C-alpha cells in the first residue's frame, strides 16, 4: 500500500489493497459495469464479515502501520484469514476503499487496469472518463496519467486487490510498481497474497518502508482460538485450545471448519482433541465430518455444484434435477457453511471447500462429473454464456458438442482476434482425433491456420467441406465459418483468386445467418476483408486492396475488431511506403500499433508488418539504429503471410544496403517467399536490391541489366535503372527513363526526390551548375517535409560542395545537417538519434548514473549501455561529458 503524509488518518489519501478473486472473461476488459452485472458488482465490494468473525486487534494494529509505509504485504497460505482481516481493517480506517477481487481469468494487464479503474470510480475516486484500459498492451502514457491523477487527487484513496497471487504477469507487476512509484503520497498499496509478488520488495525492505504480515503472524494463538470457538457456541479451555492450535498450526480455515464440525457433536471438547486422529490431512477430516453432517439432499447439491466456478439457483436445480436449491443455498450461506452469496441468487463455494468436494465427487461418483459438466454446458448455452459453455463442454469431453457450440455461435473468428485466441487454442488442445464432426474439423483447421500450418489446415478444411456438402441441412453458420478459414488460407498461400472466391461465398451465406448472430460477431466481416485486402496487395492491385482494407480500418466495433483494424492499417501503411509516401506510411503504422495498445490485446497477436514498415521508413531517413531495433522487435524470419515476408525482406535488404553490406542485402532480398502466385512489387524490389548490390561492387552494366525486364512496369525500377545508367556513363538513357517518373498521381516524394537527385547528377556531369542548384533546391524542399536523408547519401560525394553553398545550405540546415547554421560548415549527413537515445541523452545531461537511467526508464542497465554506445558513435565522441557538450552544440538538448 502506498501511503503519504506523516499522519495519513488526518488527510485524504489513496490506499490500494490487493486481494484476488474472480474476474469476468476478457470480452469485458474494456468496459466494466458492476451496476449492470450483480456478479461483477461483488468484485468491487468489501467482503462481508460473518457473524462468527473474530476481530484480532494485534493484526489490526500491525496493519495500521500500513498508513505510514509505502507498501504493505499480507502473505499467507490459503485459508489463513487474509481477506477478512484486510476487509475488517479497511472498513475501520474511515476512508473510502476501492476493492477489487481477482482470479486466474485476469490474463492481461488491460483486464486488470480496466477493473481497477472501475473499482476506483465505484468508490467515487475522481478518474477522468477518457482514461480507459484497452484490451492489447497498456501504454506507459496511460499509467503516467493515472498515477498523476491518484497522486494529485487531494484525497486518501484505498484500493484493495484480493488474492494477488493469482496474477502472475511480470508486465502487470512492473506496471503496478510504476504507478505506485509515480503516484507519490496519494496512493498506498497493500498486497494480500499466497506468494511473494513480482515487485522490487528488496528496495522497500532495505529502506524500511514496507509493512509485512506473514503466515506465522496470521496463525491463531490459543487465546484467539478460544475466542473463535466461543463465537461458534463452543467452550474450550486454553490448554485444550493450545493442543488444537498445535495440531492445526493455527490455520484459520481449519479452525473454523473444525468448529462447525465440533458443534454437531455431543462432546465438542473431546471431538476437537481427536481432530486429526485417523486422518492424514485437515481436508480429509472436513470432508468426512462436515459434509456428512449435512442432510443427504444438501450433500448431493454441494457435490454437484462443486464442478462450477459460480452458480445460480436455476443452474443448481439443473444439476440436481430438483427444485429445492434456493432454500438450501440460502440456509448454507446463513450458516457460514462455505457458500458465498454473490447476490441475485448467484453463489460460489469457498475455493478450498470446492476443491475438497470435487475430489470427493471423483472418488464416489467418478462417472457423474462429465455428465454434470455436460448438463451445465447445455443449460448455460440456453443462457447465451458461450465461454462457460465451451469450458464445461471441454471438461465433459464432449468435443463434438463443444466444437459445434463454437461454430454454431459463429465465434470461430475469435481464434484470430487476440481477445480469446490463447484461451480457445488451449481449450481445444484436448480434442482428440476421434472427434470427426464438421465443426471439429473447422476448429482444427482454425487452430492450424493460427499457427500458420497451411497444409494441415487445408486437409481439415477439405474434410469439413466434404461433410457439409453431404449434410442435407447445410448449416449456414458452419459454411460461413468455412469460408472465413478459406479466405485466411488463401492469404497465407498468396492466392488472390481463392481469396476472392471465399469472400464471395461468405457474402452469399451471410443472408442465411440470423442478423443478430452476425451483429454479435463484427470480427467476421472484418477478418474476411482483411484477408481479401492482403491478397489484393500481394497481387499488386493497390487500389482494390485500399477499398477492402480501408473499410476495415474505418470500423468502430471496439476490441472485437481491433486486430483486423491493426492489420488493415499495417497493410495500408505498406502500400503508402511502396508508393513513396513515408510520412503517410509512418502515420498508419503507428496508428496500427496504437490500436493494439488501446485494447491490451496479447502482444503475440500483433502483426510484425507495422514495425517492418517503420523500419523501412527509418532507413530512408538515415535512422539506421532505430531501423535495426524495429526489425528486432518485428521478430524472426517466420511470417504469417507472403506480404509480411516480403516486407521483412525489403526492410532488411535496404538496411543492409545503407550500411554498405551489399552481399548480405542481396541474400536478404533473394530469400524465398512462398506463394501460389508471384507479386510484381516483391519481384521488382528484389531486382532493385540486386541492381544496387551490383552498383556497390562497381558493375553498373549488370546493375542496369537486372532492371531491364521491370523498368517499364514500376516507377521505382525506372529510377533504379536510371541510376545504373548514370553510373555506366549513359545519361541520355537515364533521363529517358526518368521522364516517365511522376506521371502517376500516386507517385510519392520518396521516389520523386531520388529522381530529382539523379537529374541533378546528370546536369552536374554536363557542367550545368545552375540546373544542379535548381534541382537540388527542389529535392531538398521535398525531402525536408519527409525527413528523407538516405537519398542524399546515396547520391554520392558530388552533392557535398553544392550543399555547402547558400541558399542550399539553409535548406539542408537542421534536418539533413543537424545544428548547421547558414554561415557555418557542417558534415554532409549525420545519423539521427532515436527517441530512446534522446531519452538517455537527456538524463545523461542531468548527471544521472547508468543505473539511475535504467530505473527511470524501466529498462535494464545493459540496454542503457547499448544506447550510450550508439549515442557516442553518432555524436563522434568517447565520453559522457563530450556527448552532452556535442549534443548542445547540435541543439539536441
């Protein structure tokens, strides 16, 4: 817990208590409304203390220290009484408490922060409504704003996160530490957990700014045990209580359950003395004594509902086949018999009690559990709760039913949207080869396609299609799902014709599917158009690709279509780059990455194409280190589709050429891209790289010959061929080739700048200095808007003397030659610092150590050292002081 002020009880502060419990599925991550869902509402409420709860003043007094330390951790075993202790303390501190209970369903940081924000707002903590946690990566900007608001709120805020040990994400722990560190004295954090959280606890311990309550302190003393038993109507001497504590090690849940069991005995004291006699564990005792003390109908109900995470009266009646669940559950709750009331007739069992009951169910009625899961799945299916339907169907081993539920709901696209992809893949991993329904084959095909196993996917698709063709009922949802998968298979195969056919089939089938089902799954048309646009792009049909991809990019369906929107924007960015519009390409690629950040989708779901486009743009701007970093972030050599593979080849080859590694660039450009049909622009760029490699090695004739077959098809190839002919001493042919450049409306500045520089080079060869200056001025003006530096480096040494004269020097100052004034000489081209390198440089100027910079930027010390080396290289210095001095001379600080 983060605490501020010498006397926190006298001012308004923000307190955060971490406890874990249940969280809804990820589809609710970007919008949590506890007032609309009674089950969600329980996650934000302090747990009620039962009538038999014992307030332990020694622990309350220890917890009060949390108001004077930045961090408090309550760490103990399951059932140690952590949650009720913290709830009792929080209820008495006289400050509003934002309580959030967590569970294993909280798989992404976006889910966590969305719920925490709602918990804060539920308790009236002022948090701007525009601070919302997206469903893909939580941005540092969002966390910074949240920390600032909490730190400056002017009031004490207590946030409780229950059972934090169920959150295992290092990323989330890092984000929580960031907010904790930057919120300042307005925020306090108390972590209630079974294990040590992934936070820098050693820093707080070393500084003496951490309060800890551990398992040994949570254990009941003999005196507390006596008091607890008295609340259950039992009298036990202290010496007998001491023996009981010794046998149970003061375990709160064990004592409580033992008290309930002993209350049913004629000799409670004697019964408690024999507590562990004949039993290997406390669980065995409780199973034998507590459950057996319930009437047979109650025992039957408890055993059956133990297969459920949560249940309502109707679902409990479904599993028992009776109609008496409501009074039984209400009675169990009143008796504190480990049945928790979630409100609105929804309940859940105490987790330990549920685990014991499930084990007993398997021992007594091994064949009943699958039947119970199937009954639950069917009942939940009628209520439209698909995630629970799939979970229980899988637990029942009824894979035909489970796959059919997914396909009939038209939800197979969720395997590709990032929201539930990993969850569904893991769920269906248990489906064996014996399941042979069309739906099962479609699920297998989808799973294979998500892993880019095209051959296996096509085999499953063919089998599914054959079965559907033989089915007289011809279920439209299954056929539409099949069309979606065929479109993706065509994209991965680089087959535009097959993609067009699959999309036509899908559009014909959409009319046979209920409209409300289509409205429920906006990801399906978005995915279809994305796959179609990708194949059109591969075929070089840029305008048709823009039509399909633009439709997806303009959708506003929230998290469900976030990943298709990202991919559509990335493909549109690539088109802009290929047409020579780097700034447009950069904007779209950045927007794509922002799209995934908005919704906190799993990082693995993000495509590499956007970063590849950014890397290619960085190369054109001479930011080679930045380009290399982006290529590293884009991942390895494997690609989802031919477009991404070609994008990686282009970016890598261009970077290698810019670094003077012609042979390596040629190898990168010749990397095989598997596709059913060849792509005109992919082949053209491979030829361009080959031509540039020949030029770099002094073979201009060969460079020109490589481009002859494609020079009249692609303006970029015409410019490349003109460059080769100029190098070969044939300016006439070069100028003839350049005459066709710029005739197309879509030709961008990256291409025009290179063409203009080549014209200037030809004029320089002819000795026409006036024309050279005019053309260079045009090129500089065009390039400055796009920050295009590489074309001037590629032009060669002849450009330098011209740029050193006015007015060209003025046009080049500040961007092509950083820090250059009109009246001073400067180097021709300096590789610019990346954003992260500027961050490091700024902290260097503040006299921060390497370790301090690493901590402030939340990166490793080795990463900081790597950035420092790059900064020294780019500034041509060897020491920190010289780097700062040189940066100031260049107006970089």
